[in-house]
C-alpha cells in the first residue's frame, strides 16, 4: 500500500482473482469496492481485469470502476488485428458489440 503513495502511478488495477468470484463472495466484493473507492480518492483510474460475465460487468459499473477488461469484451488478439479493428470501428472489438464505459 505504501507504493500507492510514493510511486508515480496513474492507475490501480484490480486483479482478476477478485473479479472472478465477486458476485458470489462478499469478501471479494468488499475488496473490489474498497479498491475502487481508494483508487478514486487517490486520483487514480481504476481498471478491473478478468471480466467474463454480465453480472461482473454490471456490478463493476455499479461500483463506478473506470475501465473493464476481459473475455466479456473480446478474447486476446495480436497487435496487428487490434490496430485493424480499432481503425475500422471500436465496436468491432467485440463480437457482441459490448464496450467498456
């Protein structure tokens, strides 16, 4: 935690291990909620990784997490494909048209 104060960081990332069970485990939910609150109070952007379900996505949006990443949006891809899709249309990054807020 002391690194949050001294390092020149701009974002705080919530590990996928907390996201995976956040809709079933109240402790994981509490850790995520506290991390988002702490990150925002420190002026950091908060990113959740490993989002895979509608429920996880909805909960993280409700908690006001800034960015979400994971298979919910798209499987990993190489840089060339990502650049091509971004040039074409940002919604093309997801076969379902889902985008993070």
